């Protein structure tokens, strides 16, 4: 006879949440993530101090207000919180900026959803209303976007304004004019290719942040071998990833037994002859510069010096990959077929000094877009955060070159979309109108939080901003330097249309 007793299909330690309990758990976890990064939003947002507790980097300190970096550093178990972290990560990968605002907007939408669900409105009704609102918001954003790509001077000014706006909420805000110019010059050199691998960022302790500069060409943080030329012209470069130490018997547990000391000398001689043969094969490629990812021991280094070949060892993997890109060469590990190997080229390789360190400069590389931004700073934490900030600016600028339309910042775009969505809510019948209204409230929370983080009266400022937009002044936004509503067009507070569009579309998809 069949038993009708309930069957437990879950493991003994499994926990199951249903209905309101599961929904509340998701709301609480996601809202906690949004509140975590809430205070970092805007030009007067605060930094977070992150202390790493892992085995490999225990005790390491990071000081940052980058949303993606903060969320990447925390571990959570809540599924909804993980979704918000993934949204921030994808935003960082897609456009490089807006990671904090996308998380906060998602959090504010979930707060509104919690109220709507608590009012007995079905989640599917909320979703339908939000999709209507998102479509209207994106259309309003597209209608307000400005395209100056036809005028090179105005477009460059747009790029500078976007870089300044992006850096205004970062550690580089005190020197945003300098770093905005560095970032724009570097991106303009790409000539529309959007290949950020051609832009290298080198961090060097010491000096002031104002000592940072853009160097045309490629810099490698390595030194030339002993007794080798310190400067080489008309360079033919062989890039390799091969072992250049003394060939040993590298089988675990193997032993070599000899019955006389002379036999040891014979083994050493055989090893040297083998290395001589390897160096001879390398030189046969016709190169005058040899760059290896691995170490180059003393004996092969001496052989290269005898052949007047500049040998550079231990170029890290990222460095040698980038060298292959900018010099046009190929990375090889065997040397039996010189005719099939493509050598890299450049006009000059020479040693230069940055602070107290020696670096190698590759000038006149085939990839003319290649350049290096050298960052200087007092501490490693400052340099790390400066690199993250500059990377965000470079990513946003490359996206703007690809999609040249721009919108105004300072909460202007959010208030514009909120007003359009609020007008839509008055025309939507049924309970969906409540969801549309909630979407407008969530959008309006972004300028509210920006004002709160600046220590200003957010209620008064947001009310003034909403009234200004209603009267047709759609370029108005929050001037956080003076704590009042200002004209973003005159202040030059401009943001990439792609960043704003990507953020709104991504949350709608979720």
C-alpha cells in the first residue's frame, strides 16, 4: 500500500524559506548592500577603509569609494545581495563607472517594492509598471542627450568635462584638471580603437600627485643586464617565455651519481654547451634585444653581452603581453625556426629615471597609440586608489568616443527622468500607476542622497530642482560646491549618455 506521508527531499541541514519570509529576507539583504555604499555617492561622498582578512593578503588596507571595489571585497550569503553585487560588477566591466549609483538605484527600487508588496500589490503588477516606467525614462534620456561629435573642439571639451565629472567623486578631485587632461590625451591617442591595453599605468612611490605625467611610448619597469648596452637604436626585439637558467634534471626524486669529481665538471661543461647552443639559436633570429618573461642566469647573460644583445629578464606576463601588442612581435618559447618568428621593432630603447628607480623606455613603437601614464604619490594606498580612479575615467572616455552623446550630471538626468515617469503615472490606469510612481521616487532619491552626503538640506534642494525642471530648465542640477541648484551646462558637469543608459537598462532587465 502506498504511503501518503510527506517525503523530505532536502538534506538534513538545509533551510527552506517560503512566501513572505523569503521575500523579506531578499529585501533586507539587498537594502543592506545599498546602505553600505550609500555614503560614497557624489562628489562629497566618503571613503571606506577596507581591511583584508584572507590568508594571502591579511592585514592589507584599501581606502576607496569605488562601489565595485567595495562590493568585491565583501562576502555575502544573501541571494538578492549577490545579485546587486553582480550588477555592480557588470556595470564596471561594461562602462567602468556608475557602479555605486546602479547599486543604490536598485536598492531604492527594492525599498519601494517592499512598500508596494506590503500594500497587497502583486509582484507581477509591480514589474509591469516598472517596465513601463523604464521605457519612458530611457526615451526621455535619449531625447535630452547632446551629440557634439561633429565638432572636434566641442567634443574634446565634452571629453574633458566628462573626465572632470568622473574624477570629482574620486581621490583625484583636487587635481582633476591635470588628470582629466592626461586621461583625454591618452584616449585621443587611441584614435577610436578603444584598446585600453595600449595605455599603461605605472605607479611610483614618492613625489606629489601633480608630478604625474603622460609619456609617449611604452615603459617597462625592469633593468638591463650586466655589461650590456644601456641604449639601443633600430631595435629588433625577440619576445620569449623560456627557461634561461642552467638546465637541470627536473624530475622529482632523480639523482645523478658520479665516481669522480671530473665527471661533475663534465656535467657542468655539457650544461654550458647546451646553453651556448640555445643562445646561438636565439641570436640567429637577427635580434639585438631579447626580452624574456622568466629569469636569465649569469652565464647566458654573459653570452648575450658578448653578442652585443640587450637582454631583459623577468618581464611579467602582463608586461610581455603588452610589449607584444605595442611592438608588433610574437612571444615564442622555441627557437628552431627563425624564419617563422615575427620580431618586434622600435626606434630606441633606453634607461630613464623616475624618482629613484630606473625604467626602460621603448620609443617609436609601431603601435603609435601606445602611451604610459606615470602616477606619483606619497603612499601605496593613494597610488592604488588613484589608479582605480584613472581607470574609471579612461573607461568612461572610451565609451564616450564609441557613443559620443552626453547628458548633464549633478542629478539633472535623474530628475528629468523622474518627472517624465511621474507624468506617465497619471496616465496609467490601475495598480500599475502606483508602481510607476514608485519608480519615479527611486530615481529622485539619487539627487537626494548626493545632497545628503554633501551635508546640505536635501529636501529643499530637491524641491527646488524639481520645480526648475518643471518650469523647463532641464539643464539644472545640484551644484555641490555651493550647495544650491545650478546650470550644469555652464558648470560643465557632463556625463556619458552610455553610462546612464546602461545603468537604467540593466536594472530594468533584472
